[in-house]
C-alpha cells in the first residue's frame, strides 16, 4: 500500500505527464479565450463538460487539482443561474476529490453535503498544500453554489463563517496570486473565466466573484455585517452602492432608500457602473413614486427605462399599474398587449441557454420582483378586457391562454386554469358563441366529477359559477328544463357554502379580521343566491309560467333589494297587475337598495364578480332571450 501510494503520488507530478496536462490546458484556454456575450455558450459548456469528464477520469491520488478546480469553476460560471443536477453533482465531486487528494487519510462518506465538506478546506493539512490561487477558485466556486441555496440556513451560516476564515488566512499569508510559488505559476497558464468582467478572461489578473457574492448572500439572508467593503475592488465600488440600496429596500427604510436610489441614477455614477444598474435605479425610483401616488413621476421614470431597453418587463408592469391607478384603462390594455408580445418573443428563444450577465443576475437576487409567464399575462389582459366591456377580445385572450397552458402543460403559480376556463365560457356566452361556451363548461363539469373528493373539498363557489354557466348556455339554446336543473344545482351549492360560512361566523368571536372576512363572504353568497333566483325567474318567464316567475323575482328581491331586479320586475307588473306594480314601486321608494360592497368589487374571480354585479343582467339581452 505504501508503494502504491508512492507511485500514485509520483504519477501526479507534472513532470510525468506534461503532454496530458498541456493538452487539457490548451482545450480549456481555447474554449474560454475571446469570451464575449456573442459566444456560443451552450457549445462552450459542452466542450468544458467533456473536458472535466476526462480530467476526473484520473484517480484521486493522481489528479491535477489546479486544472480540475479551474475547469469546474469555468463550467459552473457559464450555467450558475440555472445549473442542472448533473452539473451540481460534478462540481461537488471535484470539491470532494481535492479534499481527498490533499488529506489522503481522511475518509469522506458518500453523499457528503457541502455544509459538511467546507470545514475540511480549513484543515492545516489542506491549507499548507493548496495554492492561494486554487483556494480563491474554491471560494468562487462555492459562492456560485451557495447563491442558489440561500434557503438552506445551515449552509449559509457555515459558508459565511468559512469565507471569513479563508479570507483572513489569505490576508495573513500575505502572498498575492502572482507570487504564490512555482506551483501557482503553473496554475496561471490556466485561463479562469472572469465572471464579473468576461472580457478580462485570459489576462494576467482576473476578478474574484466571491467577495461580491458573499455580500449578496448576507443581504438576502439578513446576515449583513459592516466592515466588509474593502475586499470589493475599486473597479466595482458600484456594488457597494447596490448592497446599501438593497438593505434599505429590504428594511423598508424609505428615506435612506430614496437617498441610495438618487446616488444610483446620479450623473456622476453613470460612468462608473453598468447601464443595467442605472436602469434598475430608475425602476426603483418609479416604483417608489408609484407607491407614493406620484404617478406622472413614476411614468416618466419607467419611460426612461424603456427608452434604453424596450423589452424591460418590470418597467412595463410598473406602467400598467400607473395607468390602472389613473383610470386610463385603454392605456393599461395597450401596455398588457406589449407585455404579452415581449413574453411571446422570449418564449420563442431556445430555452436552454447560458448567461454571462453576472451583474444582471445579482440585481434579480437583490431586488426580486414577481415573474410573470405568458399564460398569466394573457389571462390578466383578458380579465382587463372583460372589465372594460371588451368581451370579444377577452374571450379570444382567455382561449389563447388556455391553449398555451394546455400545449405546454404549464400554469403560472397561483393561476387556477379551471377558473380561467369558466371566465372564457362566460365571455363566449356574452359574445354569442353559445356552443363553444357550452362545450367548455361541459368539459369542466366532467373534470370536476372525475376530480373526486379533492375537487369537492376546494369549495363550492366554483361549482356555483359553473352550474350557472351551464344553465345560461342551455337557456340561450331554449333548453329551459336543463337550464332550471342546473340553476337548482347552483342554488344548492350556494346554500351549502352559505351554511359553511355562517358556521364560521358563529364560531368566531364576532370581531377581528377573520370574523369580518367570513361575514363578508356570507353577504356575498346571499347576493349570489339572489342572482340565481333572478335567473330562474327569467327561465320561468320564457316558459310562460308567470306564477313561478313572480315567486322567483320576489325571492330575489327579498334576499337582495336592488334597482336592477326591481325595475325589471316593475316592467312586467306594469302590464300584468297594477296593484302589485304600485306596491313594489312604493316599497322600492321607502326602503334602501342593496349597493355592492366596495370590498367585494375587487374580487378577482370574473365569474363570481359577474354574478355579484346587478348591472350585468343587461349584458346578455334579457328580452331577446325571451323572444327567442
């Protein structure tokens, strides 16, 4: 065993296989030299991946740590924004092999976590043998891994402590990367990607990304400590401004945040920071002004961003909110059109891609905003169209979203595709496409039955709307018996929800937000039940059953007195029964009508909102239905 170990150690010396080492160095350097944003990064990743596989084919005692670490870092640097599980396993293998190479007596269990592996890089046996340049590469590699694992608090804690000790060790050692000894001089022949400044790749001095990433991890995980700015190079002092701005943004310190934003967009900063940082400053200014209600200023800030980057979604989303608050809904619809076009264009680009936009990635980590998919964009656009009365456009956008979500089998987070289908069915009904609406509603009904117990536990409100849609479609097709059947089912679902909500109100202490919320829900369901009785009245009138019609209308008005139902009933009674006409008219004059609770108007369910809104009884011509 001693002889074998001696032979393997001898094999690892550079003199024994200079041709192999030189070949691997050449492949790496040719791959990463002349690196630019126009490079074919996917092809480059494939080249480095194969190279790393060849390098890792050497047994651990014969490995070339400096080469393996550099190629591992280069490969991760090209894909760190979205690394595959295979890549992560490969990088982890390199880090494990380096420890085993320098501490051969150490037995590392299989599947050792990064959290458990890092302390070994502080072992004297490893630090005494590992060149400073390789240790810096280890720090950079680990930092790229940790930035995607900030939810692992144990790992973050160990990483930050480890970084502090490694940097102190490097400072105490007092040796620069270029003067680290003969072995480091050999390392310098390996080109390491300068992820902060890709154009610097291949030059004598490259920038370590670990100091910046460490600061970012501290901010994201609320572990920020002062006194760590000196390790950020003078060339990247704008990063310090970003870190400060991110802290104020996270803490909600409005005064300090505004000051930091002003520094980001100040003219003296424009020459010392990337354009993407300036644009972020303008976006943050716009969002701050939007929050303050200074809409014109916000529009100006967002507009300036768009001038420099026409496809900036965050700026367009800010503009959409501005126009919504200003009540300029046509302008808002135009913005949603643009947002959908941008997302459509992005979806047509190959999904598998690498990125060298280090600063851009850091900005998204420090200043996150909700990502929106093309499906979500189309649904939002459709809902805005619906509320604007643009029902034809709404129906088309709803159908586009459904088709896209079905084809790609993807639905945005928090988006209920069944609810979107209901909204599409309603819009189709309004524009007269009854057959399409009926087919969509029937498919939903079948899916609901197949869904079983889980679907039923999700609540009856969706079923209330679905049964109403089926009833309305059958009514428009003059199938009145089917319409009554579905309306009765809708009423039963509504009653079940009313009992459920009433029970919650009784169980609450008649106070607090929860009790108020349940009371509002109960009131909303009563209004929906009133609407369903009104709809039943329309069916009875079409059937010529005046008695049942009058009973249904009376029930609707008792549950929810309002002018729309009352005026419709008055028009009927005026020619049928003068006495009842005068009685109802007097009652409407002497008793207050039921206005829609402002808090209910913000409900995001288009179908439920349609039932709650009394004025929608005229959207689909009632008289025309009855004549037909």
